[in-house]
């Protein structure tokens, strides 16, 4: 038995679901058992920068939320005879 895990990530959830559907169609044609898509936790990537460029003065910071990637996991099994 061979096992493969496919981890997909994208900022656009609809495109991610389309790709998962394409992979499931290919797996059905090749008679491979596939489980998923299993949604993984969404992480928010933050960028912290200091407000003053020169470094003098008060130590104040800005936080910017940049990316929120959506991730899904597909698990496939292939049985060889």
C-alpha cells in the first residue's frame, strides 16, 4: 500500500476548492482511494514594523495583517496487487 499526502494552500478559497475537485476527479479515474479535503487551521501572517525610521524617540510599533492563507489536506491510498 502506498500513501500520499497533498497539502494545498491558497489565499482564494474558491480556487482551492476547484483544485481539490480536479484532484478528486483524477483519483476517481485512476481508481485511487482518496480522503478529504480536510481543512487545516487558517493562520494570519502579521508584519510588525517600527513607526520611526531613524530609531530615535518612543518605541512604538505598527502591526499589519498581510496574508490569510487557507490550507487543505488530501490523503490518497493506492493498493498494488
